[in-house]
């Protein structure tokens, strides 16, 4: 089988070496398309590929239609909004992600951003400590669990809301589980977002919800930009001069927000949550193993388009 790894931003050499070993030791062939600059290059390369590994590269309907032999595509990472799942389904192509491989990197970033904002972006002046503060985790998945574990090391009080996770599961981890999202926001000094972007969640983080937060509240977003109602965020920060917002996914109106609320807002120049050497390697190796297992025994454990 021809396995194509197509990455505008390549994997680290260590990751590629590991991917190659997994693929070739299983009797398949690995081909690389790295640092490509035109969509046409991807369309050409995928034409005779049996499997495709990507990072944040967009696998559009056009890409799927150009892939005459493609049977599986794996997004090396947790997010998968760069994959056209409907197009994959139409052509009976299995689409997967690699959940959990980037989780620790993102979780560590959450706490780093919290410390950064609490200490005045590392500028002079009196800051605040995390110890004893309440952290709300909005969605208790792979990343949320790790954020909770690290935050407890800071001696924070951790709360969580997730309608898809049993309260008993969260409580067993020493977490205060709440029945509704309003209770999470109204009780927590910090809220860390880990929800996906879908029809139900887009713009769900709005003025009404954020205004419930206690004085000095801080929202941390390492999830997706689309879940924030950006107009409402602007209104909230104008009304609540005590509130802060820190994000790994810059809002579309970031320049205006920075101009108006510089000390109370921060966005990384680009999404860096998964940008660690360890996460890079883990996600790449997981993608390769999932493809090998798919061809070997039909394993579709992480299939997204069921």
C-alpha cells in the first residue's frame, strides 16, 4: 500500500523516522509531500495513495475526489475540522484522528497561560497566585482531565461540566462536578475551554454566560475560535473591566481587542497547543500505527465518520 504523509509543516525528523519504520516494517511504502505551497501539489500526490496522514492540512472534497484509491485518512492530532467528513463518507473513506496524543502539551499550555496572565504577562507589578482559586473545566475529555490533574498540583479547587461524562467519574478524580454550565461559570475564577466546534457549540460562549463569572474572572481558550461569540466577548470586556481573556486561537477581531484591552487579553501569534516535540512525535506514530492496524485487521477504533 502507498502511504502518503502530506504536511505543509513537516513532522520532526524523529517522527518521520518512526513513521517510516512502522509503515515499511509492515510491508507498505511511505511517500512524503512536505512544505508544499500549492493545493495542486497535494491533489497530484494523493491521486494514487491508499492512505493519507496529515496534520492541519485541509483534506477538502476536492482532495477526496482526486484520491482515486484512498481508503483511509488520519489527522495526526485531536482536532479534525480540517477533514471533510461528508466527502470521505461519500467515497467510503475511513477518517480518523489521534485523540490523546497532544493532550499533555495542551494541558501544560493552559496552566502556563494562567500563570502568565496572573503575573501581569511577566511585567512589573503585583500579581496573583493560583493556589486556592477555583478552576472550571468546560468539557472533561483527554485534555480536561490532564488540566485538572496539573491544576490540583497548584492546589487549585477544580470544578468541571461535561454532559457526556458521568458525574461519578469526575468526582472519583476529586473534581466538583456540576449539573449545568451556568453553575460552572458562576462559581469559578478561571474557566478553561475544551469543547469542539460544532453546530451546538459555535458562539455558545457568549455574554450571558461569561458575565456570570466572579470578579477578576479569566477565560482560557485552547479549543477553537468558533466557540466564542466574538461580538459578545467585546461587549463583556467593555462592561467587565475586571475580566481577562487568554487564548491559543486568536479571535478574528484580535487587533481591536488588543487596542482596547491590552493588559487583559492575550493571544498566541499562532496555535501552539500541540507544538511540542513530544506531541509531534506521538501523533505521527499513532497515525502510522492506526493505518497499519486498519489494513492488517480492519481496526477502525478512532473512526470519525461512522
